[in-house]
C-alpha cells in the first residue's frame, strides 16, 4: 500500500553543520518513511552535489554564507530540485525559513513545501 505521506520513499539531503539536524527531527522524517542524506557541511556539499549525489529534495541551514546560498540556489533551481531553508528550533537564526524540529507541525510544513501540490514551489 502506498503511503499518503509526501516524503515517503524520498531521499532528502540535509546541508548544515552536524547540530543542524537534531535527532528528533531526523526520527520524525524517518517515521514518515523519508531517507536522510547528511547532514553535510556547505563546503563538502558543493563537492558532493557536483559528484552526482542522489536525492529528491534539500533542506538547507538558513545560516550558510551568502556565497554558498547563491551557488546552491542556482544549482538546485537549474535542476528543478525542491529545497527549503530552515533553522533549528533552538538556534538564533535570522527570521524566515522553516523550523527543522521533531514536532509534527514543523515536519509537515517542510514536507508540504518540498513535495506539496504546487510543484513550482521552490525556496
């Protein structure tokens, strides 16, 4: 039986420092049958993306540098790969982006943005 969860069977690449993806958030994504790649730090993410790492969507730490943000944005948009910017619920991140936590409402918002009915919805 096919899952109704939009992230089921999808591989999501996480780009951010090791503490960016909490254990609770990772477990929440896995409970929804997503596969997680990473987290990978920005410097190695650029290299790994160029090498052909396989994934269907990306969650990016909102605190990355402007230069990395522009490169990732261009790279992902060119390939029509959905992505969102997020921050950990306890971080002092600038306003904006999604919250990456273990709470169902936070994970549901990220999933809807990445795989919802509006296929042109990229962040």
